[in-house]
C-alpha cells in the first residue's frame, strides 16, 4: 500500500512538471526532434549545394569571379575546395559526426555567403548566387536569395545555440573549461 501511494505521489508530481513544461516551452523530446530535423535539413542543403559545383568547377569559378570579392589568385582554389567542404559538412551534419565543429563551420560559411550577397546588393551588383547551380542563365533573383539564405542562417543559428551554447549552459559549473 505504502509503495502505491509513493508511486501515485511521484506520478502526480511528474504530471504537474509536464504540465508546467508545456506551458513554457516545447517538451525536451520535441526540442531534440527539432534539432535533429533541422540538422538533417541543413546537412541536405549543403550536400545538394555542393553537387553541381563539384561536377562543374569551371562554372562555379565563374560564379565566384562574378561576385568580384576575391582576388583572381583565390578564385580557382575556392571553386575547387569550397564544394568539397560543403559536401563533408553536410555529411557531418546528417551523421552527427564532429557536430560542434561542423555546426560552427557551417555557420561560418552561411554568414560569409549571406554577407557576400548583401555586399553585392549594396554595390548594385545583381549576380547569380551560384549556391545550387553554376548556371548563369536567366535573371538573377537576389531578393529570393537573401530570403532563402536568411532562413538558412536562422536554422544554422538555432543549431549553433543548441549544440554549442545550451550544452555549455547545461554542464555543471565545475565541468566547464
């Protein structure tokens, strides 16, 4: 009897705690699922973005050149290395391998990509972003690129907060380095 009363008290406390959690935020499981799905989506975005650049480095070099940001000596090197970096970051994000580093590097790239677009808009240049395709056919839709990249940045910032900052906040004070 005494054992069942203890179980009842524990269950009611857990239910009250669960009710309180629902009032203030998503349950821990849902937060974990959101992080997982955003990580998969961002990883897939990086992998898809790398594909055409890997298959067509000349076209990607032209897209990088059109931004008129890098010195000529770095354009080909960027066109060769950047797509492979995107591919591996995408794989690391999906698999969850070396997550703190992958999330940090992915966010760094997203900030550079977004900054490059904004920089060219400020200069009055309307260039094809070269993000998912190396083609320069048609009219560039810079406003769409900015909106889309803003969404990518928000996903990256969420992952950065969840992987880097909230983990540090949850560690015991003595365990922090």
